[in-house]
C-alpha cells in the first residue's frame, strides 16, 4: 500500500499568483500522477510525473501553466501558475503500485479570487 | 458520447436496500477501478478488477470484458455508504478514464 500526503490542504489565492502543491509518498513509486477535479466534475489527468525527466502532459495542459517537478521516487510538486478563477479546483496527487490498485492523496482545495 | 457512462447519476435509497451502480465503457481496457469519494474530497479505490467478480465486505464488483460493462453492488446499505462512486477503466498501462460518478445517498 501507499500513504500520500499533500500540502497545502487548501488555499485561497489571488488572481495572477502561483501556488506550488507538494506530494509526499511513504514508499518509492514509479508511477505518479496529478489530477484536477473542477467543481461538480469528475477527475481529469493533468500529467504523469516522471522521475528524472520532464512530465508527460495530457491534451489541454501545458508545462508553462502547470510545471511539475519529480526529484525522486517519493516526492513531486505541481505548480499552478498565473492563476485565474477557472483554476479553482481540487488538485490530487495519485500513485499506482505494480499489480496493485491506485492510491490518491487527500487533495488540495484551491480557490482563486 | 463519453468513453465511460455511469448510471444512475444520482441514487437515493433507504438503509438496508440493495444498491447497484452500472458502468459501461467504450475503450479497450486492461483493468477497471471502482473509486469512492466522500464529501470531504478524499478518494479511495474500492476495487481493481480485470475479470469476473470481487467481494469486499458488503461490496461486490463485477466486470464483463466482452460486454464492456461493470457493476458495483452494495448489500445492506448504510448511511455511511453515502458518497460518490466513480468507475475508472484503465486504458493501457497508465491512463485512468473516469466516469462522471454516481452520487449515492442512503437515508436512515
């Protein structure tokens, strides 16, 4: 199993600023993902965070807006840059272990004013 | 048409009732997850299955790969089962595709 923590758990930010979300896992994992859940919607994959290389972004998401770091196999950050109210969402970190189910962090609730 | 369709979208039942949530998908998959999301936002994976049936306590999940259909059943439902249940097929090795979720409310 895997236990995931995220910081911050929630934040209220001003338009035009940036927020960095941290994700810490209690074991080494290869596959780590960042998701967004907009109000009333299901989850959308932003990117797969690759250790030692650039993240792989899904269609509609770009590195300039959502830069991701993955310095080691237990940690990753997602930055939401130049925020607008449309970025108000829950951001979730998730990992998948080989032959096992997928684990999700508690999420970061972001409100952009 | 969405790649993943869940039904019903909302379900309200009385405590003790047998609950069924259905999921149909159009993509080729290697496995399928059923997720539970509580009002606080936390998500828990209930099942990962690639064939047949799995049971955990009062929860049962089934999948028919040929028909591209999965069901989640809850027996003897309880108010603490109230949550959003999300079907998430795994496309290829990495990508989960998410249904819109079924909001379940169990009244005492």
